[in-house]
């Protein structure tokens, strides 16, 4: 099981805007809708605080992917969040994440695993 660290990001920062760029280029109306979602989330402090995880488990069937984000400490494991989505969203997410990793490494140096 590979361990990954995920740090919550503020939806109004430039990295998040870039994460939605592919979708908004295809459909500008969707971009406006996403900005409204970000504005709504920004008002909800509990959501904006984010959750920490240091383990991710991914399962899939023909029609959906299940991403489990887990906080593991000593011999205890807590399911922080479960995301269930379709293969198209997962593929788009991976492309956007890859783009953001390249930008991060350009700015801060290579991420060593």
C-alpha cells in the first residue's frame, strides 16, 4: 500500500484555478458554476479546514473508482474521506494533478518518494 500525503488547498489559489482550467476551456458556463461552488465552500470553515491523510487506497470496477483517504497512526487507521466517481473524472483528475506536480517541482524541486 503506497503512502501519499495530501495537503488541503484554498480553492481560490492559483493552483486550484489551474485545476479547473481544462473543464472551463471546454465549457465556460461550467467555469462560472465552479466559481460559485468555490465561493460557497469558502464560507464553510469546516470544509475549508480540510482533512489530513497519509494513506490512500484506490479500488475500481468497470463503472466507478473508489478513493479512500485514510489517516494512519501507530496501529490505528481512520477513514477520513471516501470519494466515488467515474473513470473519466479520475483520468481528468490525474492529468490535472500531474500538471500541478510539474509546477510544484519546477518551483520547489523534485519530490522524492
